[in-house]
C-alpha cells in the first residue's frame, strides 16, 4: 500500500493502532535537518530505518508504526548522551508531530528545555499533528506526502510583516509553508532552474494542505507577476502593507543593521531619504513604498479577487482578526484564534503559541526605528499621499495611514 517515487510518499496508516508496516515498505534516504537551541544546525540522510538496528529496535520498543513529521519546533524535554549516542527522547512540536528516535553521533547533547526544530521525516510517535489533522478532516486511510507548488504566495511588501503573516498562517494545520524566501520569479538565475527546482524548495504536504511561500521581492519585481500568472493563473496572492513612511524607515533600519554587522559605512536616514529638500527618488526603498506603482503590474494579470490585502498595522495589534480574514481568503476553515497568541511585553509584539509552546519572531523583527526629524516625516507623508490614494482605489480599501 506504499509507493515511493521521487518527491511522493504514500503510506498506509490506519487511523487507530498504527501497526508497523513491513520493513521493506519503509522510506529510504530520508533527509533530516535540525536547528538546535544553540543556533547550530545538523542534518543527516537516514538510511531505510528498517535497516537501522537503532531505529528498528526503537520502533519495536515503542510499538508504533511509521509516521512522518512534516515540520516542527519544540522544546527538548530529555536528552541523553551515553556511549556516543545522542538520544532525543521527546520533542513536542508547535505545529506538527512529536518525535522519538535515536540518533548516533551526529549532534552534540542539548540541555533540557532548549528549543529545537525539526524538518523532514522520520519514525516516531504520533501526537498533536494527528489530533489536529483529525479535527481538520485531514485524516485519511492513506497519507500521501509530496512537495506541491504553492497555491498561495505572500508577494510582499518587504518590511510589511511578511514573516509574521507566514508564521501565523503556518499555525493552521491546513497550511504548509516554505521556510525560506525562494526568489524564484524575481531572480533570473533561479527561474532558469525550472519548476521542478521550485517545487523542490517547497515543504512536504498532505493532499489537503495548501502550500504557501513568501518572497517580498516579488511585489516590486517587474517580471514576477507575469511569470506567476503563466505558472498558475489561479494563484492566490497575499499582500501585506503598512504605512509607506513607516515601511521606508523599517527598510532603512534593516539595511542599517546589516551594514553595521558587515562593518560597512552608514548614513543617517535623512541623508538617504532626502536630496535637496525633496524625497530622494533614487533611493530604492522609497520606490518600494509606492504601492500603486507595483500593484498596477499585478492587476494587469490577476483579477482583484485573487489578491488579499493584509493590513500590517492590524496584524501587529490584532493578529487573530487579520489571520482569520486571510484564512477565509484561502478557503481554510477558521483555526488560528485569540488562543494562538499572547502579548510579550518585553518584545512589544504578539507572539505565537499552541497548547504547549510559545514562540516570538526573531529579534530582527520589530527593531526600534531611529528617530526621524518631523519635517522629513512631513515631506515623506505628503509625497506618499497621492500614491496611497491611488492604491486605495485599486484595492477598494483604505488604511489608517490615509
Ligand atoms: P519593524 O522591524 O520595522 O518593526 P517583514 O517580516 O516583512 O520583514 O516585516 C517586519 C515587520 O513585521 C516588523 O517591522 C514588525 O513591525 C512586523 N511585525 C508584525 N507582527 C509582528 C510580530 N508579531 N512580531 C514581530 N514583528 C511583527
């Protein structure tokens, strides 16, 4: 009942009992990569677990069948390092499954309570993911996991809150997200690698999950709209926007920090954003905040109904409401609610949680902005006003930064 082809794995899994499939039916050459709490990452390619004494012994000990961890982040509850064996006893997964296994000599011991994440597939015990799947109607006799092209793309805007939106949607069991920005449609080199390469960048997903990727550079790319349209004219597009002046300062702040980290020279915001008392149109970050200029390209290919505009400021202050609207747009049953968030006072942002774990976005999200002179702010706000008005007309929505 199992067939394994490149990128497609179908495993017979009765809903109850999970009897172990014959060893010959087990997956071969499974790639796993782990990011450990100390920031280091390790990966390995498992051999057919049926051929591995450790796995086989463990599987018998646990009396479970095969399951597949899609993805997860969790807290290490117990780790032992003995005789060169690093035994990871339990990781409860924020989204996904628990895992149990025995890993030989491929990772340093991690302290209890450390956070770890797992990507890939392995044998293990079935926990939360299966419960969620059941609730979502994703449970079916045969689980077929494969990499699918995205059904929805977060196209931008850079510094609009794209990571937060992706992570929040990822709390939904019906969603599988590509962790990294893929840059397929805006980068000629990647685009030339073809659709199979693009598909390979996507996570494994159930047939009933939708795959979502985010690459904010798509929004301002002159070629991305047409390329996406040609791949899939039915693509659903998510665009998250915020006050263009705030976005501009955020963009500057990110580049400033990157330059400092690389030991490069920096200039004050006012010097880059303003030239001869005018808004500096040669500053690319200014151009990125002219939302109407970019959106018009998208609307020559896609109908307005294929675009959902997320209010970045509301996502900061009221994430459940904005995520619910996005779920609706994606045709997903409502799942992510107020219980999925808690306010972290030291970060000043909502962070994500499920019944067992809590997690904030990385420190690079929500950095303090530099103070900007009032007259410069005024100049920028005046400059963006007409662009904003055109953008509001295009999307049929207004925002607080009107
Ligand atoms: P700032 O760093 O300017 O505050 P992107 O992921 O597209 O780069 O967007 C980064 C922005 O996401 C941050 O901009 C921050 O305001 C916003 N954001 C929205 N929700 C957030 C959250 N829950 N935690 C941290 N940042 C969040």
